């Protein structure tokens, strides 16, 4: 019997330290068949020369960003500082590039090869370059207060939501609704889907004329105005964003809803009124902090009348194993400072531990992917205006963040869950029908 020698994949070409090029390094890491074109400041190239998308390193500082922060954070820093350029995709919607990157398989170099590269590139590449001005460094945030203290939460919300109302109008469209829409049909418009989402929330909450609604984390007051206008309730919304509260108050007056609808610039924990028939929380739980879920739901339960309903709408992980936002990652430093995600199971546990009874749960993951697709299209269509309003770095961050989030929802890395619960009475009356029919 003969034994065939074990076949091994061909080794990457050996690189002489003095002659190492960035193109050679790129090909070693990702192979020769990458469906993008790579160009570098040293004149080297790699990838597919016929590709429609080009990634270009224009300075040695780009290498330093990638070495000192491997992964999405280093790429983002280099891109925001202009040391990494991209052709072939719009900066307002770089989805196609991110989709390709997500499908690449990294071939890690051996320690000997990595040292060879470092010698060729120069030890100076190990020196961390200056961080972009937009970056929220966790250590610096310690001076603001403890994580999820009222003061620190206020600064985190302001960082993300007070970019400018004009910028958000360009991205979100007329609805000014910055949460997942719900598409009744595949060809529904974004505005139709946002309207449908508000109807879905209202029907789940069982809103009828004369009821009192509390909307925590109300944004620009979309749910507040929709519920008052279409269901005859009186509604109070609260937001930590001063810009949102100001915009919402003006819109309430313009729509003739004064006296029935109100939006306050206020931490939800400072709401003093009680006895609400229903509470909606649409996109707030991501900012609460996982360790605070129990106190969060106990507080909301205390604001409901017996038999009242709570609808929690929030982004979740696809599992319950670990937080889904790295504190030192791109999202944590450039988009949602102090943001945290976990699985829907952890949220249900907290809801039930607060003494609320879960009646219904629904995953709108695919709807958020469609929502983000339209937001990216809006940003790309209004790019020049967005850059003029918020600046190029902010606009770039939003393009990366929304396109990357779309990919995350499509790949089922993150989800969107609506959880409906009741404040069931001591004798077991949930004030809930035998079978729910939301009608939307």
C-alpha cells in the first residue's frame, strides 16, 4: 500500500523585507481573486484590475491606522481622515463595498512574515496617528459621569441626535421617523411603511379615543402626533434631545394638536405623571444599558394603570450570549456612545421580572434592512446638502453606519423586536382579548 503525501495549499510568495509592497501584503491577506481593485501610495496594486470598486491607500498614515486598530475601527479612521479613498460606490451608500468585505476570508500571516512586513514598512507605522475629531474615546467619557447616569446619557443622546434637524430631514424624509418602518407590501414607500409602523404600534396598544399615551424616547414626536391625530388619544412624549423636542413642539403647533399632544425635553426617568393607558418605547432601549433593563421596565410598569399595555420596540442581537455593540468598535465610538444590545430573550426576561405579562412578540428584521436601504438612498441623493450642513466626516460616518447596519440586518447578525406586554391585575385580568387581531 502506498500513502499519498498530504497536499497543502501553495504558500504565499516569500517577501523580501526591503522590497515589500502594500499590494503584495494585500494579496497575501486576501488572495489574488478579490473582486475589488487595490491601489497604494507606493505604486503597487492588487485585486481585480477590472473591478468597479477601487480602494486606495494614499498615505503611510493609513497603514498606521490599520496596524494600530485592525478591523472596522482602523478602516473607519483612515477613511474619515482621507488616508483611505474609495471609488465606485457613493459615500452615502457604500453597501456594495461592505458586502464584499464581509465575504472576504483573511489569511493571517505567520509571526515571521508579519515581522518581515513591519521591517519593510518601518517601525514608525506602529505609532498611533491622531484620532479623528469625531471619535468618542471611552476614557474621556469618564469625566462626564458614570455609564448611563442621567448626565452622561444626555451627552450621548445629544452626540447622535443633535447633528441637526435639517440633516435628519434629508436622511429620514418627511416622516422624520428614525426607527424601523414596517412595510405592508414589498413596493410600499418609506413614508407608507413608517405610517404603517405607527398604526401597528397603536393597534397593539389598543389605542382608542380618550386614552392617555406616554411615548418615551419619542424622537421628533411622530408616534405622539400620529396617535393623537388618528386615534383620538392625548399623548405625552419625552426625549433627551433638545433639538428633537424643539422640532416636535413646533410641528405639534403647526398641525393644530396643541392641548392633546406634548413633547418635552426630559429624561424618561423624570416623568412624574402616572396612570397611562399605554406606553410606547420605540428605539429607546438601545440607550438604556443591559444592566438597567430591570429598573427600566419596573419604572414603566409604575406609569401604567392596571390593565395598561406597554410596547417595546428595539434593536436586538440574534442571540442572548453577549452584548452586540463593542464599546471600542466603530459604532460605539462614532455612532452610539454607550449604546448596548442584547437578545430579545434577555428583554423578555426583564419585562417579566418587572411583573408585566408578555402577550406578543414580533421580529421586524427584514423591515429594518429595507428601511436602511431607503435612508442610504436619501443620503446619497442629498449628499451635497448633507455635507454642507453637517460636514464631510459626519456624512461619511452616516454612510458607513447605515450601509453596515443594513448588511447586519440582512445577514441576521442583528434583529428588531416588538414586545407587547400588559400590566395584568392581581386577579389575573390582563384586559386583553382572547385572540389578538391587530388589523394591520
